C-alpha cells in the first residue's frame, strides 16, 4: 500500500487524471448520451414500426401467427377469441423522454402507442387486407367492363389512424420497465376501436400489474376512396365466421352517429366516404401497393392457419357479436366525440 501511495505521489495520480480527462471528450460523452437514449435517436421509431410490420405481416409464411397447440387466453387465463386477444410490447423511458418533473412526458406516450397498435393491427389485418384489396380490384374491373370503360388503375390499400385519446393514471419514472398492451375492443361499419393499456409489470411471479395509463384509438381501412368495413377484413383474414342471413341488417351493425350517418350497402362490405377522415390529412399507418401484397396462394394459406386457431363451435357469430356490442358500449362516448367537437368548432 505504501508503494502504491508513493507511486501516485510521484506522478501516477497526475497520469491517471490525464487519462480520465482524455476519455471525457465530447465524442465520448455524445456516445454515452446516445446509448442511454437509444430509443430517441433518429429513425429508431421507424425501425421499431418496420420490425413489427415485417414480422407480423408474415413475409415468411412459415412463421405461425398463433403458436399451434397453445390455447389463446386473456390475462386471467380465460379462453378468448383471437380478435380480442391483447398484443403487447415492452419499453423504458430514457432521459430524453422525461419532462421537468423527471417522469415520462405526456407527449411520448403516443410514440409507444404507435408501435403497440402497429404490432396488433398488422397481426389481425393479415391476410385480410391483402385479400380484400385483390377482391376489390376484381370488383372494380368487372364494374368498369359492364359500363364499357377501360380497366381502372389499381389503387393501394391503406390502414389509417383516425384519432387517439389517452388518460394518464400514474407516473412512469426514468428507465422504468413498462408494458403497452393493445387489443381490439370493438368495431362498427367504418372504424376499428383499439384499447391500449400502459402497465407496470408485477414485482414477483403471480403478483398484480399496475395500470399506468389507458388509451383508445380508431383505425379505418381505405382502398382509394372506398372505406372497407373491419368485419369484411377480419372475416377474409380467417378471424370471423360468416354473418348469418337473418343478421344482414344495416341498422343492427352499430349505433354510432358517425358510422350510421354514412350511406352503406346492405351487405355491409364497404362504404364510400363522403365525409369523416381525409386520408391526405391523417397519418397513414401502413400503405400497401399491389406489388407489396403476397400472392393469393400465400394469403389463403395464412387465412386457413388463422381459421384453425379458434373453434367455430365455441365462437359462433352470435358469441363474437355479443362481445363486440359490449365493447361498443364501453367506447360509446368516444365514438361520437368527433361530431360533438366539430359542432363546437362550427
């Protein structure tokens, strides 16, 4: 010990400080700052979105959507239909996401919601969106032939985010681990409604999770100017049974003012938007051109895999419809909020 002290006194301490000083350059500090705030670096959000799009749209058909032989259950272990099953991501709050109170800034909740919702929507809308796009292209072509017009230009299909509501319950501290659970709570003729929950994981196995925030979002699918009903997409995707003939009544689909104010064919297969969302103004979550959609054979293979993941005997159309209507009642105030707000603006 005396030898070490004498060495430091003889100049070793100065050399040590000099070495530490060379490490504390602006480049080193910038690198450390980038590492501890990796989530907020340029294009990281885009990579997170792209990751879920690539894997959940299943560019590799061999990747199963729902693990074969594994029961689909909710958080309490109760059997649940795939449409209403939660999809979740985990994340943390780096320093650049904190506000002056040193907890997660309110504005940053929405970037996590983007990722969580994308993970869910790309799961449930595959392969339904692709099959719908191909069916509509065929329908447009047949209609143009009947009218003696030339074949119409094929338009991309877009999944569009309409609005988001978020309610904050508890703070999220810097670098605290949290989960964002998203699930479909209901849908009507135009919109699919998604409930997202920010939760703090249980501290020990079997413990309870803590609710940190809740959010409601709504999505619409558009093929050019045509709005496609969520029911059609989910059914073609292999997630819904065929609607019974006696239920082919437009008035029974939903009671939302916004949806029912738009003219809808009796088949409830699509609606031509005369108002509501302008796809040129809202952010498109996902836009697929014809060349980006897998072949019909691949899509039908995925459709069959989805059909095999749930029991048509247990989950009848009436059973699923009952759950959809229950969820619609939960988001009733949110559904017509836009119309009331627009009225205030007018």
